[in-house]
């Protein structure tokens, strides 16, 4: 274990069937900046995770919703593979195309259409939200000061 070392932050994307794939492991897909770092080059997203330790709770379902959000904001299909959670094919609009049941051993196949291009999120990132937040606080402060 002492010979392990951290890899470079700017790892090249994996290529599968001629397509560039952005891969996230476990809960990395909850961090939008992690997923966004492979875009716009990636034509699809893959999330491999082990939801076993959540048991029969809402967490595997919540994690599936998070994966759907990443697909929608990136405009890329998401292939989600879990050990005993909910595996799924999610289209570029965040819609579930196929999925397995939780705690069920299954093989899931589906044809995936890779996508290219920019969504507003890929292009702008979180800047619009930050600007709107600052403007909102500015307006709140202005009207609060005016009221007193």
C-alpha cells in the first residue's frame, strides 16, 4: 500500500467503441464539478457505485435522482451500474430509459446514443447561480436598509 500514489488530476477520458466516456465512481456524481470536468469532450457518462451499505433506505433512490440530474445538466446519456442499488440507462434529458429493481441480480442492455455539444451548464457552469445569489442578497440588503 505504501507504493500507491495519487494520479494526475487531468486524466484523459476513457474511450469505448470510439466514444469518449466520463466516468464517476460512487458518489462522485453528486459533485457537479467532477462530472463537468470531462465535458464537453465526453459523449456519455458512466457512474459505477456500490449502494449496498445503504440497505433498504431512500439513499439508492436519491442517488439515482442525482445521476438523472447530471445527465440532464450535461445533455449526455448516463449509464449507471450498481452492485445492489438501481442500475439504469438514463437519456440526455434525465429520463429513465431502462432500470433494474433494487436488490435484484439482473443484466440490463440498451442501445445508447452518444451526444455532443454544449448545454448552458457546460458552457457557464455555476456562474449564473453565483451572480443571481449576489444580486439577490444585494436587493435584499437594499430594501431592508430602505425599510428602516
